[in-house]
């Protein structure tokens, strides 16, 4: 636990110096505030920008953030130094993962506040965001752990991020894409966020999200063993 907390604090300081990672956590909350207040169009659904940017935030920020952090520390041999200092691999990954999850939840709180939800709706919103962030976190950790360099991690992260983040948006305009997108956790997160305040949690939605998280766990475990951390 102490090692995990130390890693958490270390990453907090590193992020303040690494603008590339910091912007991942800040960009979408800021865009939500600007767009939600600046653009008012007749007939536009309520909280349109809140839901849209929240979904994109879930799909992009944790995935790219943790992949970049892990890959960079592997490339610069920082991870090797930590492992030689009696820090267990799972302690390192738990510290990094909890940091990215916490940072993304802070951004989610900003987006939630901009939506002006009531107390119960705010709790539902944050719970949905927490689960979606966890799924993206595991995918990003698998990519970062399995990559030898930060450049390789970026080349793998970008197509995955684009698929996960833009499928829900494309699904609203194309019924064929919608049939495929419904099996992605990001699409289910998007649908549940749009129904916050009148949310009915259906079992099939939970099953789809759980299966997606399960696949992400399998991918992460495979990458974990492949790079020799196990």
C-alpha cells in the first residue's frame, strides 16, 4: 500500500511537468464548459455537449493517459529502476492506475457540474463514468504494458481510441453502425449518460459492459506476462 501511494504521489508531480499527459485530463472538461455555455441552438437536446464530451472523455483520456505514462517509463528505464527498488509490478500498476482513474474522475466531476444534475442524477452520472473509465484504463494499460516505446504505444492507442470514442457518435447517424456499436462499452455508457435522471439499468447493458471489461482484463494480463512483469 505504501509503495502504491508513493507511486501515486510521484505521478502527480510528474504530470504537472508533462503537459502532454496533463492535457488529456483537462481538455474535454474545458471543452464541455465552453461549448455548453457558448452554443445554444433551437431544438438541440438538453445537455447535448455534456453527454457527447463525457462519452469522448471516458473513451480517450484514461486510455491514452495510462498508455503514455507506462510506455514512457518503460522507454526511459524508470520502471526498471522502480522494480529494482523493491517496488512490485502490481504495486506500480495499481499506483499508476489509481492515479489516472482519480484524475479522470475529477474531470468527470467538472462535466457533471456543468450538466446541473440533481443529487441522485449526479451520483448516477459519476458511477457510469467510473465504470467506463475503468474499462478504458485497462485497455490503455494493456497497450502501454505491451509496448516497448512511447511511439509504439501512441501508434497502437490512436486507432483503438478513435474506434471506441467515435462509434457512439456515428451510431446516432447510421443504423448499421448502431447494431455493431451497441456491443461496445462506450456506446452503452453514452446511452446511459443520455438517460441520467430517468435511467433504467437493464441487465443486458451491464452484461455488455462487464464482457468488455473482461476482454480488457484478458488483454492486460497477456501484455503483463509478455513483457516479463509477471
